[in-house]
C-alpha cells in the first residue's frame, strides 16, 4: 500500500505539472522541455519531446493494478504523442525507454483485452507507434560494421545535412548491444524481420570483436573499425545491459548461441572481474590488472542477473555489500571506492538495487530481502520525497536535491518494489509469463514461437572452444540451487555485515593492533611520518633516502640498488609512486567538504537543502552535530563591512549579507558583535550557481580568527535567492546550518500538513542545489570593481600550514611536494578525484569528532590503515 501511495504521488505530480513534457522537475513543479532548460549534456539525449515518462510508465500502471489509469494513459499517448520531431536523441535510451515502453504497453493491453473487461477498443495502436519509431531508429544502423550510431534525428535520421548527427565514431558496448529484446519483439509482433536482423548483426559484431584470450569486451568501441576505444571491462556503466541482453535473448528467443556467448562472458567475469563481494573493472588485454579502484552504481543490477543465471552465492555477497553501502549513505552513490567512500556523490533514484533485491527474494524466499525493500521505501520517503514528486539526490553526503525525476524511477523502481511485496492475489496477471527488459518493460514469453523469421544458426562455436563444464542447458531450478535452509543465505551475508564500517573505523587503537603477530604490511605513503624512526628505517631498507632541506621541507630520493632486496626495491618504487600521487592531490585533500543550509520552517520542513561553501574560521559544523538553527534576518548595511545598524533585527538570528567590499572575517566579526548566532554570505555575481561553479572556502584575513565563534557559510547567488524569495513570500524563514542535512521536522510537518498541501504549488522558487566540486580557499579582495574569485594559498589560515613538507625524488629527479600530515582522513563520505566530478575531502590537518572522542591525526591514520589491509591482502591473493 505504501508503494502504491508513493507511485500515486510521483505519477499524479508528473501528470498535473509536467505532462506532456518528457520529465517532471519536482523541485520547481514543472515539466522539463528540451531546449527550454539549461543543457545537461548527454543526459538530455533521452528527451525527444515524446512524453517520455508517460510512455515509460504504461506497463507499470497495469502491474500496480491501475487498469483505469492505464486505459486513460494509452488514449493520451495515442492522441498526443508525436514521434516525428526534429530532435536528436540517444538510440539506446529511445530504444529501452520509448520503444520498450510502447511494446510493454502493447503487451499488457492485448492481455487485458483478452481478459474481456478493459481495453476492448484497443486495436494495436501502440504497436503501430512502436513500428513507426523502429523505422526512425533504423538509419542509425547504416554503418559497415552494423553497430548503430549513438544518436539519431527522429525526423532526418543520420548524416543528413539537417540531422545534426552522424559524425560520431564511437559508441558504448551497452548502447550497441542492448537492442535485441525490443527489436526482436517488434519483429515478432509485426512479422517484419528487419528489426531483429539489425539487432542480431550488432550483437554478432561485438561478439567477434571480444578480446579472445580473456573473452571480455571493452567499454567503448569504434562503430566503423570495431577497434576498442576504452579497453577497461566491468559489469557496470557502458557494458552492463549487453550481458543482460545475451542471457535474456536466450530466454525470450530460445537461441542457444546467445546462451553460449553469455556463459563464455560470465566465466570471464567470474574469473577476472568478480572479487567477492566486489566487482572491479579490469583491462581486457591484462585481465589480472585492475583498471580502477571504484565501482559505479549501475553494477547493482548484476546480482539479479546472477539469479537468472542460477549463481546464487555471489549474488547474495555482492547484494549484501551494496546494501551495507546504502545503510551508510542512505542511497547508493553513483560511484564508491573499494573502501566504500563516496566517489561520485549523486544518486538519481536508480532502480538497479531494487531489481536485484526482487530477484533474490524470488529465488530465496528469504524475508531478509523484504526488510531491505522496506529500508529503500523509508529512505525514499525520508530523503527524496518533495511536494511535487521525488527529487534525485545531488549529494548523498549533504542530502541536497537535484531538480530531476527520471522516467526510469516510475518505470522500474515502483514496479520492482511492488512485485517484491505483492502476493499472487495482488496481481491481475501472471508475471512469470513475461520477461523484463533492462527498463523493466514486459515482453511475453510466447514471442519465442511467433514469427520466427531468423534461422537459428549457431555461429558461436565456429570461433571459440567452449568449456562444457560451464554450461547447464536447463533453466535454473531454485529448489536445487537454493537448499531449503534459511541459514544458507544468512551464512553468506554474515561475514559482510560490517564490511563497510570496518573500512571506516571508529577509533580502534593502532597500538592494540601492533600487539598481534604476523608480518607487517609494506609502509604506505599515506601512513608515512618523517618524524617516526621506524618509518625512516623502513625507507632505508627500501633504498629511499630522506634529505632535510634548508626551507624546512623534506626530499625523498630512491636508489633501487641500495635496497636490501629486490622485493624491498619494489616496495620502495610503489611507495614513491604513491607519494607522488599523494603530493599531486595535496591541495585538494586540504579542503573542507561542503556544508548544508536546510530550510526547516513551513512549508518547506527540511525539504529544501542548499549546498554551501564552508569557512576556515568560526564554528566547525562537523564537530557540532546538531548544527545551528535559527530564523534569518537581512543586515544593514547589506555588505556587513561596517557596524550593523539594525542589531535588534539580527540578535539571536542568522544574518544574511552580500559578498564583497571587505574580508569575510570582517563581516563575521560585525554580525557576531550585533548578536547574530550565524551568518550566510550570498554571492553578488548575478546568476552564479553551484551547478556551474566550484564551491570554495571563505578564508580568513591572515590574522588570528579565534575570536570568531559563530558558523559562517557561503551561498552562490542562485541558492541565496531561494532563501530571499522565501522571506518575501513567508516573512519568517527558519534554517539549519549543518555539515549534512538532518531529518525533516516531522512533528511540525504533521501539525501543518493541510497548510503545507495548500502551499505546495507555491514552491516554484525552490531549487535545492548541491555540488561535489572542489572547495577552494578564496579570500575576499577589498579592491572595488573586482568581483572575480581569487584563489590565494596565502589566504589559508596559519593553522592549515604548520606542518613539515615533503618533496619526492625518484632516481634523483625532484618532484615538489606534500605535507607529511596531509594524507586524506578516513572519512567514509569522501571520494577520489575524477575529471567528471571534482572531489571534496575533509580538512586534512584538523581533528575529527568520532563517537565524541577527539583523536590526533596520527592515531586516525593508524586506525584507518588496519582496515585497508584487508583489501591489500585481497590484492596480494589475487596476484
């Protein structure tokens, strides 16, 4: 019932505020129309002005037993949707969402018509639209390889002067290999064989281009030559649904060659990529070598696929690891590291984990997975629900939102959650008669015997020798695979229960650990301290010498020939490489993470969370878990650069002021003197936003700032205007300044629920924004006329620059250096640097409050090391 209520909330808001637009923008309560909103790059390739969310949701309505709504929705699609738009769309997204949505809608429509109560008027209109769309996608396959172009113009195709596409040379493996279910179903439904032929040709080409010694495929391939452009291989983004469609094509079409190919790939995946409970990308030519140290959230579908394959144990292991990450961060971050820190902080409400939870419950009957589903539902309602739907998480660390609700949220999330909890009598048809596409659309299994226009020629064994022991030619029987023993799954999960917490220790003494026996692991760069005699001895053994320079820095030089042994020399080389990497990252790792400004008063109740830049002075919000809560007041003068003239309005409140004309610390002192309990500085650059600009720290003025005791945060212009607009509309606005968004004020929300409902449409000004960008230290420059951000290392407060420095040299080459005390802190919620998303790390030279105990940096680093050793041992074992 809760799933149904949540679906109604999301679907009705889309229909009321967004339809016929492609997507709902749940924070501003309006539709997202391509070209009318700022471009989001490739993300917008899914939008084709064809009411995407409605088409994607069609068969979900029937699964949730909403047959009347389904009938109305189908009539709307037939009447309103135009597929002949001059717009460039993704072939992959349009296939799985729109073509799949039309075919799924047609499948359940003819089922309902056959039952005799609903859809008696239906005459295959959705199938006609699907066929029209299929023909619009075919020009993308006009390549010598048979691999489709990644994009197509719905009106003009590709390579046409007006098409604005067709110049691309690369596509992802999943983009070209995730067509067979929809295209074959279209051919089987209509009797037109061309669609299935094109999809098979693309699959055949990818199979032929696999790396023959490893049987793996890369992420990106050249559509003309077949050369691998990106040679890393995994089961997540870029490849995921290629593997899924090989197995499901066998199930739907009954062609043994698809199963042979899948089993060959699966054997390679379990040999090289699967490192239980992790799934790590490797190089296709050197599959024993990991290609990266982080995983993306799309791989969460894989345990579900393993259930279909019948391989239950690794499915349980990986699923449990993912669940522990969710329990730590509330949602699965877009990417997370092998020690379960956040790598990319977004979460666009992806359904893959719910999908795997459903399949594991189906296979095991273990009620544990119902509890997992309950957690997902509670987190969605608690953190993602907003008055106009559900908003994607922009940063799982701060709890801030993005004005986005993708169509797959309605198409998949609610479908899998409903099916997880539904009994057979809750369903109006037998779900076992259908197979799910990657977008969870339903295709009937009877298609396998209908219009078999393709001859089943087994081409696989012509060019590969297969290990017969890896093949079981019958569909998995869960009674045999999964013993009737409830302890079986529990015994697999139990060792993984604390895997995430162990990677984020809570103050275990390194001294206690050192009392244990066994060989010590090699010294890691992150643990090195130039003042530690034991570390210096280890360096000497590795052939690394340490030179103290006159300016106080330390230089490291390695001579491999001076190492005690060849193994020690290897350790030394690795240590130097780590130190160089650590050195290059030092600036970023010294920076504070973003903070949160949460509007907690009526009618927001904590739903609007704005990401704020921190200050290097004043109250450290990370050490005050409750944060600072109070009503906001605008100060006079607005720039806060002289004595406040309206202290009575500011006293015991959080002061709002404009950036510019003096130093940040001066503003803080002025409002503190006037009695303010906190301050928010709003950028004076019109239109600036954390969406487009990196956040930064407000630096001190070079003097001692210990006298500033109140918290100070910085908001860009766009986020600041959200608070200013709220003041204009509601007068009294209360906010919470904290290191992370807190639970909403549910008591107030319940008391004022009716008022909240009445005002829910007034929130067009709400746009919860966040960022996972670098937080660079910025000092206000008093010169007039200069509004640009000035990054100045000298503006860092002295507290951040008082440690020895290290420079690194390998074979007498000099690399300028790093702070010895600036290794990254063991914060679960932080991530490694990637070009796609710059990183925010905890302040490297401060103390951290864990379990109310303040520990020195050395102790924290030592604690962290213990739990990383498990992963290092795993790597050793693999080698």
